[in-house]
């Protein structure tokens, strides 16, 4: 008839529960098998611009993708040097977002922030030198913009929000014209 | 012998409490990580490199790749304004007003985050295409069969859980920590109409 639980057990239980809670929360990101990186890697090689297939029922690469946004991404790998993104930004709504493989969005440029419609930027690690405009770069690379990446491998994702369904072909066309590859020079 | 049983019991209870609370705080969020406005929930520092471990775990599990809250805000609703789960057995009216942002879109998904197949291939309405009244307000009707104004089809299935996502790109009101601000009263009201 002894129903009284000793205080010591209650305390032990709470401390243990707290430790298990912390361990579970910290372990989960590396245990989640299908994070965004794992979903995007199979779509194509590194350092190439890849268009994500148009979102359709049952064919989503990631959950809750926007049906009225067109997406293209470059999985950059800076092991052999900086990587360059080029293309023409179709309108102010475009957003180019940079992520680590864990999904940390460390930098974003939007169409409105850009001085010209020409997208031309270089992704480099902090210790990688890039010929900056005006130093020893040729004239035409005046507008080159350098994004410093905290990681060697990551994702550059371009989002092209649509102003209406009739704009989809134009956006897909414009995304197809963007490129990603090793930064020559 | 009794002590051993008691210790095992303590461990089992601790395991359930620890895992259960972690699961809850990662899946549903808590006031530390999420902002709840009526039926709408938003993970405040999703995608932010300096975010907390709960948000990081939530993001990894979700499989999504969201923009940080300085460039976009995402609000998700699983229920109507009265707290009932959204279901394709019912019809809903989503009433919203203008948002101070470059672009926004409301999209409808099933509980797995997939689009719901429908003949008119209509899955979302955005700020450029939704039919709006002269004061900027709009109504989106969720229903199985065609409805006037903006109609988002909920599919043929009569018992499907529904999820709404409002994504807001380029919010213009930014607070001191750089987070895009959306006033609470600007988020759409989700009212249940009829159920079959």
C-alpha cells in the first residue's frame, strides 16, 4: 500500500527526461534522412544550374513548394575554386538565396536590390581570392559581385514568382538561360 | 528488487517525457520558436543561420528550404478560426486584406504538403492574380465544386485533411532584428461554411 513516490525518484526522472529531450533535439537534424539537401542532390551534378520540375500533385521534390513559383538551383562545390552564377533577372520579384547543406539561408539577393538586370555573381569561400572589379579584372566584369560562403558545399536557389499562370513559360525560359559553373580566371 | 523496478519505471517515464516533449516542440512549436495568430503559425527564425536547435530540427524534418524571415514570412494553418481541422468535407471562406509586401501567395495542400489534383489545375492565388475588391480585400473559397470569386478546389476526396500556406515575399515592414512584420489583423480569417 505504499503509493507515495519518493521525491528523489521524481527529481531523477525529470533530470533524465531533460537530458533525453536535449539529446533528441540535437540529434534530429543529422538523423532526418530527407532534408532539403538530400532531396535536391539526386536531381543533378554539382556546379550546374538545374531547373526543378514544375510542381504537380504527387511530384513535389520538397513538401509545400509554391505552385506559382518557378525554381532553379545550383548545388555549388567550392573545393576546386569559386563558382559563378550568370543570367538575366526577368523581374523585381526574383530572389536568389544561398543555403548551407543544413538549410541555413546565409544570404539572399532580390531583384529589387540589383542594380542591373544582369545577374553575375561569384560564390567563394572566405579564403578564396576572386578578381574584384577594378583590381585586375577585365572591363566587362565590372558588375561582378562576390558572395562569401561559410561552407564549401551549399545551394544557390533562384525563385521566380509568377504574376499569373500565363507568365509561367516566360519564367521557365528565363531560368533555363541562367548558368552556374566554375569561375574561370 | 523493488528498487530495480522503480529505477526502470523512472527511466521509462523519463524516456516518454523527454521524447514526447521534444517531438511536440519540434513538430508543433512553442512560444519560443513560433508565432501563433488565430489558426496561423509561423516559425520565426526558420532558415536563419543563428536559429535555435528546435527550429533547426523542425526544418530538417520538414524537408523544406525556406527563405529566412528577413526576406520572407511563411504562415501555415491546419485549422479554421474556431480550431477545427480543415477538411475537404467542408467548405471554407478565406477573407484577407492587402499585405505590405512585394508578393504573396496562398496555396492549398494535403497533410503531406502535396498539391491536390483538380481539373482546373488551380492550387494557389497570389497577390497579382487574386480577384480583389476596390479596398484591396479578397475572398478565397475552398470547396470541392466551383465557387464564385477565387475558388481553390479541395479535390474529389470527401475526407482529406487540408493545409493552407500563406507565403509573403519581401515584407516591407522590418523590425530592429530584421524580421519582416505582418500585423496580426492582416492575416486572413478562415471561416467554415457548410459541411457534407
